[in-house]
């Protein structure tokens, strides 16, 4: 029997629904990839790369969601329900409006982005069809994600979990029907996965909006049907540094994925398979990220920074245990985890299996610091300190992921040189291929976690005004 202290029980109460909700989402992504994988490596690469383009838009969504969670948590901690509800309303307006230009961006420039990333023409053709459908649902997706963030900031992680599971069930059923054309539905191939995702997102959002309006949840949506610039400004003042941070990360990830893509379609497919498997492993970290953000914000709202700090230390201990287990599974059983994602009849089966297994072993080494990174980042953002993560991301991702991935992946030559009359011979490093990119990613996880720890120990987050 495991005995938890009061702080640990509070963390676990908020963390486990967030973990389960995101595991269900990740399982759905895995189901997507499994089903699409039956269509071959080309479809797998197209959907995976299209999903990466979609992921690049997350910084805009994070700007509103982060500001909303931090403000709602502070208001709830201070027992100011009226301000919490007003923050929810204004965040929904902002999120929906910001989703519209993102939708148009995908429609107009999606194929160009795929080409810039180095995708082959056949991957571009399939990936763009997938993107156009997926981006059509972005205004609703942004609004739903923001509403979930408001509920989490108020301490309700169960409702987002339930709605997320519903969304994923709808998505999974429609995946089967629309990808393969079952029960009279059209056979849409990879595009069917995009339609399934969009319909699932819309269903979840509409039910969640009804529950908020009905007063059955911890927050009640009582719209004033008016725009409040002061509250919207407070949301964005907190959230914009997160948008910049995620934008920097997305830009770096764009460069990183361009590096991976240039190693070939098989390397890209292997990366996508490994990424999907690993996404299950860091779900505990995401759950503790959400719980830490909410509890730190509420603790500061109560005027009790010592309680907020104590919460973070407990979260670091708990997430370390979870991520150690995940690391063991990734390192010990990589081939078994990869097998469901590629058809044995595919001519590239053996190479995808080999490379994806290597990916899981490499990232498994950095799972524990990844968990700490999630917790510490959640603590800073929950406190409203979104600038520090922005600065850390700008430095660490460039110096410890992008540069090593390029140099070690493609190789480099240092010509002979002379210092103080002494001639040194040059040398050439041939490059390790895509494996070098994965080593660099794991290295960067360690450095970023260390920088977040340094920022947390400085303690300036305790005095941030929101």
C-alpha cells in the first residue's frame, strides 16, 4: 500500500485525470498511425509530416491557453469566481478568432511548407490533402483546448479527461470507417484520419460548451457577449511569451524535422513511429505538468508561495518514479513497441523496425529529465512566469539540438590550420545519419531540464504579478 502525504494527494487528484485523458489522446494517435501504416510507408510519412505541420500551429493556441490557466488558477485561489468566469469567456473569444487565420494558413500554404521541409512530391500530395481537412477544424480546436485549460486551472481535470475520451472514441470509430471505407462510408485513405479527428474535436467541444453553460461544472459560462480588453490583455500578456517560446520551439522543430526528412522517407517513417510510441511514455509528465501549473497558481493566489514551492518538489519526486518505469520499458522492449506500426508486407519493414527501435532506446535514456522539465516548466508557467521558459528554449534548442543534429548527422570537415606557428592536421567526420539527430534531441532534454531547475531555484516566479 502506497501512502501519500497531503501535497502528493493533491497532485495525484489533478494529475491522474490529465494523464488518462492524454493517454487516450495518444492512444488515438497511435491508432491513427497503425491504421495509416497499413497503407504503407508513404502514407505513414505523409500523415506524420502533415501532423508536424499542424503541430507548428500550437504556439498560437498555447498563448491563450497558458494565460487562461494561470489567471483562472489565481482567481480560484483568491476565491474570485466572477473574474475566473470572465477570463474563461474572453479566452474562448480569443481562441476562436485566432483559429481562423491558422485555418487559412493551412489551406493556402500547407503544400509549400511540406516542400520546404524537404518532402518528396508524392509525400507532399498526400500530406497536403490531409492538412487541408485537419486545419478546417482549427477554430473549434483552439476554443476547446482553451476551455479545457480553464477547467484545469480551476482544479477540474476530470471533465477534460471524459470529454477527451469521448472525442477519441468518436475519432477511432470514424478512423476505421473513413480510412478503409467500411459500412458504406467512402474510402478516403489518409484523409479519412483528418476527417475523423475534426469530427471528434467538434463533438467534444459542443458537449463541453453545453456543460459549461448548464452550470454543472466548477466554472459556469455566463456570457456577457462583450469584449473586455483589460481581461483579454491580461490573458495575452501572460500567454504571448509562451507563444513566442512555442514559436521558437516550432521553428527549431521545423528545422529539426527538415534535417530528419533529408535522411530519406524510411528515416522519416521511423522517426514518426518512434515519436508516436514515445508520446505514450511522457503522458505521466504531462499530467504532473497540468497539476503543478494549477496548484502553483492557486497557491500564489492564496498568498502562500511556500505551499506552491513544496508542491513542485513533491511533483518532481513523483514524476521521476513514473518516468523511470517508462524509460525501462522503452529501452528494454523497443522492437515489441514498434511492431504494430508497420505492415510486415511493406518492403521497408525491417529497416523501419531497426531504426525506430534505436530511436526508442536513445530517447529512453532521457525520460526522467524530460519529466522534470515538464514539472518545472509547468510550475513557472502556472506562476505566470512565461518569459523565463521562452529564453531557455531559445538558447537550449539551438545550441544542443539543432547544431549537433546537423553537424553530427551530415558530417563536417575541419581543414588544416595553424596556431602560433604550429600546424594542426584537419579531419573529416562522415556523419551518423538520422541517429545523430536523435542523440542530439536526447542531449537537449538534459540541458533544458538543468536550465529550468536553475530558473526555479532562483525563486523569482514567486513574485510575478498577473
